[in-house]
């Protein structure tokens, strides 16, 4: 492992890696291997670990090089901290996931999608080099084309944990101009996405980023963003105004680059409304520093541990609700078909819409999207009343089946219910197992299927 950074940063990093390795050596052989960190963006239940790997000191930015437009970043560094460092140079990571506390290592090992994904793909596609702490207790440096590197995306800790990543950056400037387009059906929106993907423009104006919101089957909005826009009067959605509402209310908008990158985090897309934050009085009383996704995530975690909402529903005689929290990708030409089924069988709105294509011609074994194909990520997060079958997750299972039938994919940050054969076919299980045997010969790390389906 070689570090081409300032000597003091290099020494600090190496000391942190040494603490990580020592904490791993101290774990009982049969103890689950997990990171000791205070935040998580996972939505699948799991037992709380009594031991955790010491990742203190692995959450910083080691270097930003504005000349080569690269950054060297530790694996537990959040995108919030990375963006703060890169924006000083008018730069940003090629893909910035929507939530501030997602880490670089987490986005690469668990995937991430955002509005630049129609041209920049997934976060791991802009990684030039990576150090991975593997199950054998070693730190392995790998690059694109190496078997560990190529299997690492979507491995979710089953192959190890990234301790250092060297990534590409791109210019963004100080302001981002937005244009919100309205479409009356999914087929029309898909046609517009196809044009933007092909030309990187709309009606003669450059498009640097694109995502959207499906408010109803006949009200779908597509937001086109242009980086390095001229300055002017900017909107602020960290106070009483709410970003997702503006998508339906405004035709044009201007944000600072910082606020654009975190536009979804303040209200956790629209999920903060579950805490009453769309009510003006509640919003005024709720401290601004608590209007962020990690606070809402902790509140949801408390509810899931103690079942407060479920108990209140039972007392009120309301049917049990199933938590349907998923991100799926379907080929763009199947979007209308998926949304028609989704509205009929699930019935949740709004939904997030974000185009994504692999950046290059390379396919990735653990998330086999087809190069050259445009997919549309559909994100939906909430609960649906289903009655006594709620514990059996009938809607989540139906989503899995339908996405598979449409040649799509499903992210694994939330609950999954696949049988082993289907899971291995969809997520490169055979190849992943072979690489795991090489780098984790004693099988210390939890297998990917066990981690996301059996959930030990």
C-alpha cells in the first residue's frame, strides 16, 4: 500500500489502518464482523453487534488535487465532508448520492445513484484505485480490471471494507440552474429522457444532471440541471420551503451548488412529512440542524426497535402496514409498464425517477446492468396498509418479482426475499463466492446472501 499524499496525512491514515487491523484481530472467531460507526443508511433489520471494527481515523479527505481533478479519500469519509472539501475548488465527485452521511466506501460497496448517473454511471466507475481490508486481515490495493476491484461493487462488506479510494472529480461551479418539465404520462417522460441521454441537451441547452418526481400517473416532472450557471437570486429549501414541492410549483430555479447536491437530504426527499415537518408550526419548531436524513433515520430506527407506530395502529383498529422501501432500476423502455403495474398493485406516490447508464462498456458481475442501456431508477419509500399479511411482506415480494420480469434490478440496502438460486443468478453469486474464498479463506466475513436476505 503506497500513499501519494502529504506525509502527515499518510502517517495518520496508516495509524488508523493499524487500529482497524488490531480490532479485527481481537474479534472472537465466531463474532459477526461489522463496522463501529454511528450512522447507517440501511433499511433492513439485523441484530445489533456487540463488537465492531475500529474505523476511527478513517473518515477524512486525504487530498484534493484540483490540477488532476482527483481526490484521495478514506473509506468512512461521508459525502458531506468530501463535498465540503471539493467545492472549495469548484469540483465535485462524479456521482454524489442524495444523503449526506453515505460514505465513499459505502457507496462503492453498496452502489449509489444520483442525477449525474445518466452520464457518469455508478460511484465505483470513477474510482481509480482502492485499498480494501479483506477477510484475511490484509489490506489489498486494487484497480479497475483486478478481480477484487471488479467484484467489490454491490458486495456490501462481504469481501471487505474500503479504507482508501482515489476518485475522479469534475467541475460544478458555484450555482446550478434548474428547469422543471411536466409530462402527462410515463411514455412521454421516457422519450424526453432518451433525448437528453443521447444529446446531453434539451431544446439547445446543456444538461449536466437529470432526475424527477412522479407525483401521480398523469403528473410526472423531470428536472434538468445545468452546472456552472451564472449567479443570481437563489432559492433556499433548508427553511420553511420544501424542495420536492418546488418541482411541481416552479418552472425554473437557481440553487447554490452546495444546496443542489443536498436538496433531497433536508427533507429526506418527502419522508420528513411522516414527522409532521410539512406543517408550518412543526417546521418552525423543529431545529434546522435536525432537518437532515441521519436524524430521521435514527427516529425510524427507534420506532422499528420499539414498534410504536404499529402499536398505535393496532389500538386505533387500523390495518397493519407493510414498509415498502426500495430502489429499483427498470430499462427505460419498460418504465411505463412498471409504473402502471406499481400504481395498480402498490399505489404509493410520489416516487423518485432517476436515469442511470453504466459510464463505460464494462459490465460488473455483482450488479449486471447492460452497458449501453438506459435504466430508470424508481425510488419509493413508505408504508402501505395490507392487514394481517404485513409480516410476510407481500408487496415487497411482488416488487421483486415484477422487476425481474422486466429485466430490471433492485438495490440491496433494504429488505430482500430472494431464494438462494435466484439471488446468485441476479447478483453474480458464483463469481463472488470464488473471490471471497481467495481473500477470506477462513470465511470470517458474512456471505452476501446471508447479509441481505437471511440478515444475521
